[in-house]
């Protein structure tokens, strides 16, 4: 997508929707819609194509950065009835700061408690602070669905316990795009399918399928 195998940077996927930049060709969006069996919403965020980095969501709600345009909010509102919250903070990359499914969320421990409360209320889940592989930007380090989490291979056992308790699904570890540990940059998925960047190897795909339970 856009000449890059880092497809997770550009797309946002839940069980209910696939949000893609307006510039993505129709042929690409039709494939994503077919594979993930979810409604496609075409919009940018603050004019940017980096939707996966800027936005976090589950089937109940969506967290948007302050730079989102009003017309972009209206596009999303016209296509879905989920909760929407615009975070009025200096932070913008909420897709990198929050890892969520429909059962819970793991959030960057540097977030203010008041911001975490907004995330909880919007997504309808409990949000727990935590790290993955000792790093705070948890949303970029793992891809979560309602069936499993695929995460950075250097996650510690203690971090695994926190993550499993927060999202209430099993955890698998590995890489994408031929060795990239920042899993979410090259992987999107929901309860029905997972889509990985074009450089992802066969063994990596096997590990993804096992973790997210999308192997037939």
C-alpha cells in the first residue's frame, strides 16, 4: 500500500469496519472488504494517510487525535454508530499508544489518568497501563483481535500476564515483513482474517495464523 509493506500504518481494522485512506485504489479496498468481511470507510485523519498510527478503535468506539477534521468525523459518523472521542491533547498517535479489542485495552503508561478514562468510556472496556518488550508504545508492538494477540517477540513473561489479563485472549509472538518486530506496522486483522505486509514470510504467516486463530 502506497508502495510499502507497512500496511498497518495506513489501515484501521475491527470486526465492524476497515478504515482506509481515500487515496487507496478501489481494487485494494474491495480485497480488504472481502478478506476481512467488514464495512469499508474511506477517510483520512487530519488529512493524513497514517490511520493505523493516529487512531485506535474496537467494535464499540474510536479514539481520534485532536488534528482530525470535522468533515472526517462526519464521514465516520455517517458510516457507523460507534462512540467517537477526540482527544484534546498534544499526543496524536493514539494507534501507537493503545492496543485494544472488545474485551479490554493496554495503554501507554505515560498517558494521564483522565485520558485513560476517556479511552475506557469510549471503547467500553477497562484500560490497563503496560509495556511490551520494555517499550511504552504498545499499539505499534502488537496486533489484537477478539481471538488473540500477535506481539513483539521480546515481550517478557510479566508483560504477557498483564496483556492477557487486559485483553482476555491468548498471546502469540513473532515478526512481520521478514523480521520486523514492530508487528502492528505490517499486520491488521479481526476475528475473521488477518492481512500482512507483502514481505511477510511463510513461517511468519503461520505464526500469525496460529496466534490470531485465522488458519482454516
